[in-house]
C-alpha cells in the first residue's frame, strides 16, 4: 500500500468503488410473491371490525416485533415520520404546548409537533454523543412543557435514563425517535422502550428496510389504542374502541401495506446478522483512530450498544492544523466517502426562521414568544460547522478487505497531516 496520499497522487487505500449494501434477498422475494398470490395487498378498513387493525401480514409483523423487541404493543405505520406525528397526537399534545427537541436530527423529528399546534423548543446537544444534553433539556422546561422528544442519533441511544428521570420529575411524556437505532441499548435498557412511545424507521438504508415503513412501540394500553386510531381514520371508530374524547383522534391514513409488512417481518428475523456486521466494522474503525490526536471516535460507554447506522468521527481542526474539508477530501480520495456534518441545526429551517407553519398567519408560532435565532444551540452549530465527519456505514457492502482499507485510509490521512497542511498553504485549500 502506498504511503503517499491518493489526494496528492498516491494509490488509494480502497482502490475499487464501493458496492451498495444489498438488504433484499431470496426470502424477501418469496414472501412478496406469496402476498401477490393472495391478492390482498392491504387488509385495512377505516371502520369498526377486525379489518381496522390491518391484514394478516400486518398482524404477523406486529406480533413478531413485540416478541423480538420485548414490548407489549407494536403499531405499524407507513413511515417513521407518520409514527412521530401519531406519537405526538396519542400523547395528547395540543396547541401552545411545548415539546423539547434536539436541533440535530432529520427534520421530521422537530416538525411532528407542529401538526398539532405544539411549539418545538430546541435544547442543545452533547458534543460527544450528538444527542440531547439532559442539562440543557432541564433549562428549557417551562409550565407549558408537555413532552421531551429524544432522538437516538446515528445508532446511539440518547442519555435516556437521565431524560426519563426529568420527564418523571415534571410529569412529561417522553417520546423516542429511534429511527436510526433499533436494538441499541443504554446499560441494558433498549432504545425505544425507555420512553412512553418509541418510533422506528424501515426505509432505505435502515437496519430493517421494507421500502417505506415505520413502527411505534409502547407498553401502554391507552397509548397503543390512540396510536391505532390516529393511524387509521380514528374518527370513525373511537367510540367502539372505548375512547370518549375525540381530541387528536381525527385519524390519518398512516397504514402500512401487506407487502411492506411481509418484507419487514423477514428482515426482522435476521436483524442480528445485519447489526453485528456493522458493529464489527465500526469496532475496527474505532480502534483505528484510538490514540490519534485530533480524531475522536464515537463515545460508547461500557454496557451500551451503538448499532452504527452511521459512523461519526469528530475532528479537532486546531489540533490537526488542517480544515475539516481537507480531511474529508483526503479520506474520500482514499476510497472512504465521508460527509462534512449532518444537517444545519433545524431551527435554521425557513419554517422556524419565518415562524410560519400552518396557514399564513404564523400559527402556531403566534402562540409563543420563543425565538429561533442563530446561536441558540452553540454546541450543535460547532459540531455541524467544523467537527463532524460522517460515514454512512449502513449504505455499503463492506467486506473484510474494504474494512481493512478504511483502517489504512484513516491512519494514512492522519499520518500525513504535514502534507495536507502544506497543500492548504500552497493552494488556499482549493483543489485545482
């Protein structure tokens, strides 16, 4: 292997283009064929009766999830976004209520409260976890706070037990957006089950991939009933299901198809193989950067499980004397494509900057004086602007040889910082 950086004319550590991860195989094809032969592509009916809960594949999938995940209820939906909206509604959150959210996530995590007129309140993250900082959550609680929505980002749980304690202290609902972290754990406590409702994603690149889809889990009889009502035209059946308050139960059509449920059930049965493969690669990468000054591997305390939807690497530009952009270019040239940052802090989205979501009169932002100015969450802003390099570990077919190449790429780039510094001085950091 050449010690010269590929970025500067050497040979790449991973010379061949990466192949995408193939999550669908013969077993998925067989169950899809069986569903097609049955002629029932959806068994849902938006009316009282057994069809209200979906067809046979929906039932099998939800039962399998409850068994594997050790929860009382699993309510399938057509996306994790739908699941988050349903979770907010099921929790009884309404206009003017405040929901504490992180600024660093996919946008659906913070947009969901707006569907019920609730106000997202952004609390800063911890730099070494990328998840909500419990101390910052506590600072943002007011007499209008009704919910904490924690995101288990990149495959790592938030500090869920600390957030649970805060929620219990202030009588708040705790919802977990665990789209990227099924089967992750905090000291034996599984992500999605510490909160009152956990929400998972089954879409592209996720650990279980059924095209589109999601699952809400809960151990509460009442919340499960309300989730099912919101999923499927609840206005038609809420009395029959024992509800006497229709608030928030005007239902959507968030129903999963029989095809998606069948695929998801097959993949759920094989989930540990997928998880362990990604964890094995991540361990190699973590070990590769251990002790390399300016490179910071993900923080995973003893007894925790990080399932590595992404592998996040923090860099210290001051220690390295090189800009993050240059490190990213050098790693990409070695055959390890990394992304600079993840998303701009979500309060910078136009919906928050212009304070308009529903209609033209600023609702629900006209119910609050909360602001969304730059600088609101300085840790998240710093991580996004200069620290985080993100490798989408779940997107690629990473053979042992490719994984070894990534290890070589990381060490090679770190070992040639002097050359990268010289290149920045000569070019101003701009490629020819």
